């Protein structure tokens, strides 16, 4: 599954176009390396997403094309979340 699609399906980012723009701006890293929107994800991969004052690091648990809003958080595990340089 593409990174931009995963970010939308998992509801980490609300729109796929915004997810693509973040990737194009170098704000998304896949396993520590800058990622393109079309990069393919595998279960166990780690994503680091920086947007606004927020930094979110997640590990991929499941890859599904469709998921309900209440089950979206089951697709990933949050490893780290920071806001404006402070740990939350």
C-alpha cells in the first residue's frame, strides 16, 4: 500500500492530497529515510510524520484498503508523539 493512501485510510492525515504534499516536502520518513508518496509500506515499517508543530512516529500493524473510523487506530501503533519539541 502506498504511504499517502495509508495515511488517509488510517486517518492520521485527513486527505490524501495533504499526505502527498507532506511526502513531497520531505516531512515523512519511512524507516528513517525520506519517503515519496508512492513508496510501498509493509507491516512492521516505521513512519515518522512531521506536520505543523507535531511529530508522530508510528509502526505499521495492518494494511487494509478500507476501515471504519473506530478501527482506524488498529492499523498502527504510536511509538512517539511530540508537540513543539515537548514529549506528550
